[in-house]
């Protein structure tokens, strides 16, 4: 782990000392996501209600700049120039390299088709089955740890040899025994769990961005 990455973790724990209880899980989640991206994989994210918004939030932070400027590679400009596009400089100046991530809560046509034809329990599992590959990561959020559609998605991800990272409350629920990594924040109350999930996934996004787009700090 780069020094700069570890500093992000330490700074977060100073602001949210209660999260020290899940710091080891955060490190495990970071290592899993880092390995996924290092090997050309992608992240899928899902949740219900407020956790659905969190899933979309995570994807938004990965797909473009979180806090570090991301510069499009020269090879992209060279390719645009080779195609004869006169606005290659402008396009490259506005593009930011992405950490590939897909929100499974945003596909309204697919979601409603699955819910209507098969059942709501499969709305995420079907998408995981269609999109997931070995080595990809599924980030699944459920404050109870027991949401049926989240549990189904995790089971399918496990069957596909994906890495499953669960975000839940202090008991862990069913997710605790199913996920590769489980982040259990110290609260039993739904809105408080969600309040603590946010700094954790912001931290993970910042750590991953620093790993791939930060400086060359000692590892």
C-alpha cells in the first residue's frame, strides 16, 4: 500500500473514529478492488432505497475524477489525430480515464422486465449473471444484511468467481456468511448505517484513485 493511500485511511479514521472497528475490512476491500482493476476487471454495485443511491454514488466516483486530476493518455490523442479529428485536443482535455463501474440500480427497462417476468428477488442477480466475470467485484449494500435481491446477487457473483464486498450494519445479517469481504459499520439503525457507509465508500474511492492516478509515493 502506498504511503499516500495509507494516509487517506488514517485521516478518515481520525474524522470517524467509530470506523476503526471495520478498518481491516476496508483494507481488504481496497486490496480486492485494486486487484480487480489491475487485472482489467470492473465493479458492479447494487442496493435498495437509500442504498441504491449509494450504489450509484460509488459508480459516479469511480467513473470520473474523485479528487485527483485524471489525464487522458497520449495514445488516445494520437488515435484521434490518426482518424483526422480536428478537435482531438479539446476531446482529450475534457476526458478523464475511468475506473470501470456499473450501477445495477439504474437500468430501468431491465429492472422492470425482470421484476415483472421473473420476480423482484432476481433484479440484481440476473444482471450480475449477464455482466459479471471472474475477478470482477460486486459491491452490495444492505443495511439489514438480509435483502433477498441482494442475497441472490451475492450468491450468483460467488458462483461466477467474483469478489463480493458487502456493506451492512453491525450484525452483518445473512451477508456476513456470504461475502468475500464484509464491512459492518457499528450501528443497528438504518439511517445511521447509511451515514457511516458514505465515508467508507468515499474512502475506498479515494484510496483506489490514489493507487492508480496519484503520485509515485513509496509503496
